[in-house]
C-alpha cells in the first residue's frame, strides 16, 4: 500500500508530496510541529496536542492553518488513508512561502503538511531491561517550550547518544541540572520514594505524555514534585525513566557509567508504564 500525505489542501502519494523551496520552514526553521500517537485508530490525547500546537503557533505569530475542527478531520483522514491502526500522525505548520528575507513577510499563507505511518511499540528488550542515557551540555535556544522544527542541537545530541551505545542523551544546563532529553522528558525517583520531574518553563518542552503522567501520579496519590534535579542526584536515584509520545515510560538503568538502582526497571516505573498504557488505550487500569 502506498502512503498518502496531506500538503496544503491536497492528499498526495507520499512520493509526490513536496513543498516549495522558499517555504520558510525549509529556509529558516520558521515553523512548528506535533507528533500524535495513534492507538486502535484513535488519536491519543488529541486535545492537549492541538492546545500545544495553538500555543506554539501563537508564540511565533503564525496564523493557524485552518480551524481546529477542520484540522481534526484532516488528521483522521490521513490516518484512514494510510490505514494506521497503531502508529503516529505528524503535522507541521510553517509561516509559508515567501521571498527569502529574515523579517516576517507582509503577507503569507500558513503551510500545512500531515503524514501518518505505522509504528512498532518500543523494543520489548528496552521495556524489560531498561535503557542507557548519556549526559551532554544543553546548547539549545532559550525557548524550548515552543515545539519548533528547529531541532539541530537535538539531532546532534541524539547522534552522540547513538554513537555511545545509548538510547538517549539527557541535556544539562550550566548549573548542572538536567533539562530534558533530545526528544523525551526526564524523571527520577529519589531514595525517599519521591517522583521528580523538572517544572515546565522555557527550558523544556511540556511533553504531552509528561502531562498525562503528572495527572496519573496525582490521581494515584504518589509523592510527586516538579523541580530541577542535578546529574549527581539522578545517578543516586532509586529509579529513573523517560517519557515521550513514541516511547512512553522507558526505564533508565544507566546514566553515563552509573548504574541506577539495581540495574533493572524499578517497580514505580513498571507501574506507571501500565497506567499510561491503559490511558493511551482508553481503558480503565486493571
């Protein structure tokens, strides 16, 4: 089956989909994006994702490409045409096509691209045995709360992780505090059993899976706090894990050369993995 993409009002074969060479997303990274999980043909946390999209567009002063209702119809149609039961749908909105010049063009039309594809769940071995992360300096810009398509520092960090045999790289600010991963949010469980993740500010992206886990933690009555934590504190943690749309709740068992806990996924990480899975599938937890 050939894949289908939506590009500026048209559904096209994936191989024929293209944008103009003077699209500002291509030339300036002047755009934003979202990745939404699809489970059983259902968009997971659709409303929070579109809320975040609206916020990102507003922060960059890019006009919405269409109404939210119309966008929802496009997302579902792209999922349907690609026959995606479990996977992701990707959408990207840019300031559109204009003569190359740094200031905003006096008139432009927001460009929208939507694709969908099937995706396998995280590797079973990674779920059962946990993963390794490395720590790297955070060299990104000062507005990481905007889900911009400008991801070169993230790409470089992810490549360093791959070359180090790690799953992810946790970025560290000048004060030695973990901000987030290159494509994930970072969490630890302290020796006292407190669940910790960094508070939302301009230094991190407020992940939608992160938001769902925060709500779950509160519903479950867990000892939970949003605050910065250092690399040293993370290495002394009882448990650690990361969250994202494509890899929800993966236990971290090694940070650089430090073994976390007993080197295996811990009980709270496993519990949160099961609770989030129920959330994503739209069912009550067992």
